[in-house]
């Protein structure tokens, strides 16, 4: 009997121990499931999840009503009873954002319990569209709960962490969930609007209306400045194409990558310039350009923006352009400098490989000031050409300070340039020189703007380096030049003006003065010292009452020897290319341009004709006639009777017409076809100056981020 009672007690104790160690779980409980038996609680939970989704989910406007597809979701009910999305995989960003919004709208419920203690529980599900009972799965499986001991281990792990450690472990998910819908924050940022004449035509009339306090000469513009006059978002919306697929949206409407958070945003786009053409004067089969690259923009906070574009290029151009590129050849083995781009090495037998990179940081410490440091180009003027500072040369390092207040905008630019000619090298290295520019723009009235320009070029004479005297943004450069010696720098003065006749018509002009002698000017003997040039132009918007038709006429004239100097590197140039007008000096030029756009279509017609003077360089006559700004002006043949066109007088005609289609407004990708005619007719032909007449036809797609001038 004792043995029987002992055995009975032993069995009872074993059963008691087994009950104590039983793992007991209860699913989360909605309000509507409070009376539900634990065995049916999981099904009730599933029903409430789907009911809430069906009642809350709103199909985004960008998604068609008959959309068919699915969304994969992993979510968690926390131990506080709150719903949290862990992972969402959807065919469209808008669907993902709506899914996250719906789960954030779920009510707080009773959490799951483990052995009577609150715990989290994760679930996976798939939503099938269209949302209806036929497409509803029969089950909502839990995940990460395959074994009860895994739950215990994870629960114990979480409970052992400090609050800071728990927050740290959730940091990545918090960053992911903090992403916002991209809202084109670039349009109100300190990012530069890529400067191309075609691109700026879109808003040129709006920023030139009578009564605006805009300053239009110093380019490129910041988006935040132009946004005061032109609605970029509204324009993009008007150009938007209906596209349901990811590929369609990226092709027609959006950046390839566009991300935005509370305090940051950035975009990434591919760069393409893929062209194929035919030059009737060339001794090779076809022209082409093969550019691939990457364009990145972004902003950090409200004051700091950045941009970078990297290009990998190979190309072969029209014969006259190739010859000009090779005439710019730098010291060393490389055969050419591609105008406006940079030094090129040989690619295959008759083509060029020319990598290019541009980038900058843009910082606005106050609403009055913007500071930029980078590698790129600048432009000063309201015309197609600039006699003050142009964008025809290769990119260069720069520091720029823009200050805007009242009716004033003051632009200071400091640049680091190179003289790459054989005769300018020291120990087989390119010579460095520096340029500091001041440009003061003053809106005298709501119709009239006046600009004052000052520039000085200097080099590293006597290990002078970058002269800190020129860092002062308020000082007059001419005074510093006299203090440091006549040969230490080359100062240039200039002015600009613009008058708005009405909202549709404005006239503009520039004047550049490189050297001035009053006695020589008044003497009437056309002295070589009269080194100056001027520009006169006019724009007519909505010409002949045709909306978005702009007609432009411009006249440019620069006397011989302007921009040159008697010190070998103190010319106004970089990488064997002028820093002002493409033609250097000793020329007259007439520019006629018509531009038109309708929706995504655009067209352009351009006629440029002029008279230029070239050096003879035939062995007997090696004088400088003032067109080549790299030559010492002391090599001139005479001091008086100097006139435009002296030397080999040459007439030239460049005519072109272009038709294009804006493929993607976000990245500014365009498809185009262009036909150009060039006639270059010198009075006397030499080895370097010879008659040329050609038609160049080319077509392709191009990311329009910069001006490329082929009207040599």
C-alpha cells in the first residue's frame, strides 16, 4: 500500500511539472474579437486585418483602376499592441507608400501573449489586386514563430537590452520608414539650373517681365531664385505622361533614383549624348559622339546643396571641328582639346576620348548670400555670346560668392586656370594662372538694369601664388595691379545694360575695355591701344503674338588685341580657349536666333555671320594682327590704322536648324535632329586658314546640361 501511494504521488508530481512548463500563446486580439474563443482567435484576427485594409486602402491616382498585381507585406504587432510594417514589396512606389499609411492607421489592440506576458508577433501576407473577396487568401500566416523556443530567446534578448540599445537596433528601420514621397525639392534649392540656352529659354520671359527685381546676367541661376518667377512643378505636371509601369515613369517623367527624407533629398540620373551624323566635307564615313555618365544632385538641410556630373566620352565630329580641336593641342602627346570639354587622347585612328567631370557645393548661410566651390563654368550676360565671361572654355576650379539685397546682386568669382601651350610650360608642366572677377548688377528701375564688371588675371610670378589681395570682394582690382607691378597682372573693365521695353521685348548690351588711352582715342588714328568691344542685342518673346516663340538679334564687335597681353600667360583664356567670345578678338558678328516650344516639342533656327581677321604666318609675314589672343601684342605690324578684319580678312556663315522632343523633363533628356551649314571664306588661303564649305547632319539623344558651341 505504501508503495502504491508513493508511486501515485510521483506520477502527480510529474504531471504537475509538465503543466508548469507548457508554453501557452495567445494571438493579438481586436476589439471585435474580445469574446472569441482562443482556438478561433487567429481566424478572427485575420478577418479584422483584411477588413481594415479593405476599408482604408485607397488606390493612388497614378495607378489605374483596373490594376492587377500583388503587394507582399511583412508586419508586426508589437508588445504594446501597435501595428508596424517591416517590409513592403510593391510594383509602384505609390502603392508602397499607401500600404505603409494603411498599417499606420490600424487601431491599437491587445498584443499577443506568451505564458501570460505581452509579446510581439510578426506576420506575412500578400494583397492581390483588385481588392475583393475572390482575391483574398484564406490564411494569414505568422512568421518568425516556427519554434516556441525562438520566441523565448528573442523576447529574452530584447528585454535584456537597454532603451538606448533597443533604439539603436531599430535605427535602420526608422531611416527606411522616414522616407517621404519625392516632391521635387530641387526646385526650391540652392542647386544650379544647368545652363544651356535651350533650357533657359523656358523661363527667360518670366524672369524678364517689367517690375521683377530679378538679375539675369550672372549665370547659372539657382532654382530657388527662378522659382520666384516660374513654376517648375506646374510645368512638369503639364508635361507629365501617363505611365503605369516603373520603366515608363522613369523614361518619361521621373529621375532614375529620387529619394527624400525630412532633412535631405537626392536624385541620380544617367547622362547620355549619343549622336550619329554625316559631314559632307569629311574624308571619313560618319560623325558620332558616344557619351555615358552619371548626374547626381542633392540637398542636406535647407542651406547645403550639391551636384556632380561625370562623363565618359568618345567622338568624331565634323572635319572643321576636329581640325579646330587639334589646333588647340596642349603640350604633350595628346592630339587635341575638345572645345568646351577638355584635353582628349586618341581613340582608334581618327577619334577622340575625352573624360569630363563637373561638380560643386552650394551653401547659403543666409537668404542674402550663396557660396559655391566647384569645378565648372560661369557666364555673364543676357545674350547668346558674352564679352565679359563666357562658357566656351573647358571647366575649371572656381569659388563664387553671390550676394543679393535690395536692388543689388553682387557676384565675385575666383578661378584657377591653365596655360597649356608648349611655349608656356615650365619643366614640362602647364602654367597656372588666376582670374578674379567682380560683377555688380543694379536694378536702377523696374525697367532698367546696369552692370559693372572688373577682372584681373595674374600668374605665380615670384612664387606669388593665389594673391590674397584679390580675395577682398570689395576692392578695385586696378589699384592692386598697379601696386604689384605692370607685368604682374592684366586688368579688364566692362559694363552691361538691359532695358525692358515691355513684358515681351527687352534690349541688352555689353562693353569691354582692355586698355584705354584718351589721346589715342581722340586722335582719330585708330591706335592699337583702343582695345575694346561691345555688344547690342534684343529679344522678342511671343513674337507675332505666337505663344512661346522667341526671336533674338545680337551684334558683337571686338577690336584687335583685346584680351591679349605682352606677358606670355596673361591672356584672358584657359586651356587654349577664350574666356570671353569664342572668336577671340578682331571680329564683327551678327547673330539671329529663333526658338519655339510647344508641350514637349521644341525647335530652333540660328544664323551667325561675321568678318574676322587671321594672322598670315607664312614665314615672311609672322606678325600678330590681333585676332589670336594668345600672341604677344608687341608683335603687331603697326601702331595706327588698326581696324577689324586686318590680316587675312575672312567672312564666315554658320546656319543651323534643329527639331527636338523633350523625352524626360526631370533629367532634361532630349531627342533631336540638327542640320547645320558652314561657309568659311578667307581672302587668302594658308596652311592654317583655308576655305571650307560643309553641311553637317546629325541626330541623337542628349541630356542637355551645358552649351556646346559648334559655330566656330
